[in-house]
């Protein structure tokens, strides 16, 4: 019944390449057509400033990436597609989260630790060249996600830690100020292709071995010509294993075409011929999009208009939500002190999870814990007496640790994770304290 909200960010710091397309854009656009999911895709341009301090490059890349997504078939009707820096609520939320985030948590972030390790290796001071922006990056990313209460965040494996940190920040904020944030989860796509680049290593702009997604046909042909192959002559059988050329072909061909190419390798197809087939296969898919891309690049105002529609939709959610968060942390008009503190207290009460006790046809006594929106979070097994059920509830209300102790009395509930239950119990406990 409830729709799942997916959200992901793309940092505009380069030109999209075939690897980005096959690994991320194409599956994301396909996923956005699934009913009962809501999608938020955005250009993480505040993030770009962490790695790239060339203004023209950030600007150009934002246009190229937005135009690429639109040309590749992203439908702004189905996807809320926006630019991070158009949502001023995000940096404000970043500050709220900064103030509930342990510095020690950020010390453990991989990106920061990697920078420190590099300095250590080369005998420099630990924080040499490390900006506070790099250090704070996980907080900005958490704000991106929590601003829209996303459930699932499609990211690469290297980003899992950031999603876990976002959960931690959400839980800390919820614990202090009431249940405002959904705890997000990473959505890892294991079977999407990571393409190999021209030199046979992973296709990546940091290796400078990419094929730009929408380069002109002549350049595409030239780059395909430059893909490394071994020195086997025409007629000699060839290996598909580890062949960048074969792998690229597979990413764009039908399964039948791929099977045919596999046979052609075994039968000794000439590299030149395989490259021609690869070119034709990529161009079949990309060619029609390229025309649209070129049109958008020639009319940046069309891209801007699409992003503004997205920004409006996103802000329609972010602005009122941020007002609630401001009130929750104590930033509200002085004239409204009395009334609004009562209101927020009432609202917080109304938004609390609740325990329900009942008797089943089997004559036994049960309880369940419902989230504020009525979703089932916990379900007990049957107790012989109402008192026993009541005592279990009392224990759960006092200490979340009771969750483990009472596990044998609880029945499994699908689609609810322990952290959410723990957060609900903490919210009840802190409401009882206040
Ligand atoms: N940091 C992500 C990356 O480098 C991009 C990003 C920024 C992001 N904010 C996000 C991804 C929020 C998912 C959700 O790939």
C-alpha cells in the first residue's frame, strides 16, 4: 500500500561515460517506470565543490549530466529530478544534523580516513589538504536523504557506510526531537555491469580510460578502435574472459547477439570486425538519444526549465518539513511560543507509536506495537494472562534492551527492521520522560 521512495544523487564533476550509463543511468531510468515507487534523482552540486574547485567545470558538468539523463529517457513526470543547490532547506538541515552527529563518527568515514592514510604514507601531517567539506561530506549526504524521508538509496558499495551514517544521524535526531525521520537503507545493485575502459581497467574518469556517452560518432568509432586487445591474429580463437570489448558488447547487445559474439570469438573473429560490430551495437541504442542530447546542449534553458520544475516539486515537500524541524529543535517565532510549543507537544504525542493489547479467539492475550502511521512494528506471541502481556509491554517501554530479552515472546514481522523498532521504543521512552 505504501509506496517506497528511492533517492539518489549524482555528483556533477565530469562528463558521463558509457560505464555511468550502463551501470547507473539505464537501470535507474528503467526502475523509475515501476509502479508503486517514487523516485528522487538529483544533481549533487554542493558535493561537487568538495572535489572540484573549477567553477566552469562544475557548471558544464551539471548541464551535461542533466541533459544526459533527460536524453536517456528520464521522465521528469515520474521522477522528481532536481539540483541540490536549488533546495536551500538542504544546507539548513545539514546544520541540524551536524549538531547531533558525533565528531568521532565522522573521523571513521572512509573518504576521510583514506585522505589521512595517504598523508601518513607520504609523511605529511594527518589532515594536510583535507577540507572541512570533505570531513563533513557524510552529513551533507545524510541531509540529502533525510530531507525527503527516502526509504531506499541506490548507491555503489563504496557508499554503504554513508547510508549507515545517515541512519545513525536520523536515529539521534529522532531520539532527541521525536520521530521525524525515516531510517534509510542502501539499495545495492549487484548484477549491474561495471564496464571496463579502453585500457581494460574499470571504466572511470580517474583512470582517463572512458568512452563519453554522447561523443560524436566519429570519436566513438575512434575510441572503440583504441580499446586494448591482445595480439591474436584473425582466425585465432579469442578469450571472452577479461575482454573489455566483449563486455561492452554484452552491455548493449541482446542475449542472442551476445551468444553469437561468444561463438565468433571462439571461431577467431578479427578484432577489427568485432570492433565494427561493437560500434554498430552501441550506436543503435545511443544514436537516437544523442540527437536529443545535442538539442538539449544547444538549448540549456530547456534543461534549466526541467530542473526548475523538479526544484518546485522538491521544495513543496522540503519547505514545510523543514518548518516542522525548525519548530522541533526550538527555532520558532517568539510570538507563538506558548501555543506552538503546546501544538508541537500534541503533534509529537499524536505522532508516537502505540502499544495495543487484545485477546484472540485462542483465548490467549497478545500485544502489538503500531507505528504512528499504523504500520505493524512488533507482534507478540500469545500470553496466558493479560498481566504477562502488560509486563512485557512495560519492560519494552522502559528499555530497548528488552527487545533481545523478550525475543522468544515475539513473532516475526515482515519488512520491519530492528533499528526502526528500537527507534520507536526510544521515542516512547523519551515521550514518557518529558
Ligand atoms: N556521494 C554520492 C557519490 O559520490 C553522491 C550523493 C550525494 C548521493 N548525495 C547523495 C547518493 C545522496 C545517494 C544519496 O556517489
